[in-house]
């Protein structure tokens, strides 16, 4: 004979399994993230992976030949930086997108989000719950004792 606790435990185990599977799927989707940036005049094309590692560096035209080494270096580094920023944004969307209720992951990660704008200072709790939080089990909101 099963008790209500058995049902609750099974429900919690099911929620855990679902959350674990979702975490595995999220990790796989993050691993697949790539971002590609092509510099102006197609001097260089850079692709980076989810961790910002350069996975491809291509010179689609001969435009790089017209640049001094220092200038070419700057163009390459700028393209890598832009690709990394795009990859981070994509990873953020994959990892946090569904959890934030319309809040941009980039805003959250870069400190441009104020939680007070969506989280109230006071929670709207039923009286029984508020009494329990404030006074403990068996005490009513006005401080009287409730039968257990």
C-alpha cells in the first residue's frame, strides 16, 4: 500500500529525471554553438566555438595583402573578439533563454538588469502561509494558537 509520501517522492524523482535530461540536452546544444564574423572588405573570416576558441580562420579574398602586418593583426583580433561576443550571446540564450521570462541573458550577464524590476519586495502569500513564515506552525496571523 502506497502512502501520499510515496507519490510525492515519485513525483520529485520524475522532476529530477526531467531536469537532468534537460541539462544534458542544453549542454549538447551549447557544444554546437558557433559564431562566424567576416571583417570589412572580407579581409578575414573567423569562426569560434562555444568556449570562444578559434575553430576556423580564413582569408576569403586577397584583401589582407594590402594591409601592413600590424593593421592585419588588429583586423584579425577585432574579428575574433566580435565572434567571441556573438558566441557568448548564443551560449547565454541556449543556457538561460527559457528561464528568464523575457529578460535578455546578455543584460543579466553584463549587469544591465535590475531584479527589483520584476521581483516584488513583498510576496503575496495566503494568510496561513504568512502566519507560518512569521510565527511558526500552529500560530494564526493575529498571534493566536491554531489547533494542529
